[in-house]
C-alpha cells in the first residue's frame, strides 16, 4: 500500500532509507536493493544454511570503495550482533557479479584473520560472497542483517568490562544519518 510513496521518496534522491534485518528483507523484496528498481526483485534473503535461528556477535569488514553515505569515513572491522533465521543473501550469478562490479557491498562477514568467509559460524547464514549488507547505486539506501542498533552503548557488548577502549560500533551509522538529515 505504500509502494508509490516509497518509490516517490527514493526517486527524489534527498532522503535516506535504512533497513536492518527484516527491514533489509523488505528492501530486497521490493527491489529497492540492490539496484533501486522498485517492483523488480533481483535478489533475496533466505533461510540460514544452518537451518536455525542464529543469535551471536560476529565481525564485519567495512568495504572501502562503497559510496554508501551511511558509512562515509567508517572503518572496520566492526563487531555487531546477528539475530535472524532468514539472513542468507542470495542472487543469481549474473546479479551477484553486477552487485560486486558496482561496489554495492558495504559489509562482509569475516573470519578471525579479517578475511571474508563462507565458513560457519563466522558467516552465520551462508550469504554468498560473505555479504552482510549492501547499498543501492545512489548510496542512500542501506540494508544489512546485523543489528547496529544493538551496539550504540559500550555496555551493550558482552565483553565491555574487559575491553576498556571499546567504542560502540553501531553508533557511527546513526550519527551519519543524523548529520545527513541536518545538512538537508
């Protein structure tokens, strides 16, 4: 029922659209991600390879070459929590290649060596190319499976007492959103 209004909003190229977890699923199913083509679903988020709900902290690489305004100046790796049963990013090979060629991937699941991985549990759902989050070609629509809102306070991290220099790694995304809105 909101398709026309959402499409009008995104076509104005002024505001930002942000989808986390189920919101990411909505953005992909509407076609807004990965290519900003409302009504043309070209990828999906499907059942985790493990066949169960996954809830734990994971590490992500922030892609350097992304044009995503949500991440301008944000460096990785970052640690965030996942909590989903259907978080596997899947697309046909041709679409996946187009996503990579256009540098639309903004987050990738990484292993303990900081390398993108397909291996469980570092990639908690089996997402192709270790994709945890993507943007559209304009850089104003962001979708990701991990939950940055669950790490905006230092004390939200399970090891906060042992890590004196720990900074909330989800907070910069929200700060970027607020700064973007102030400039508009």
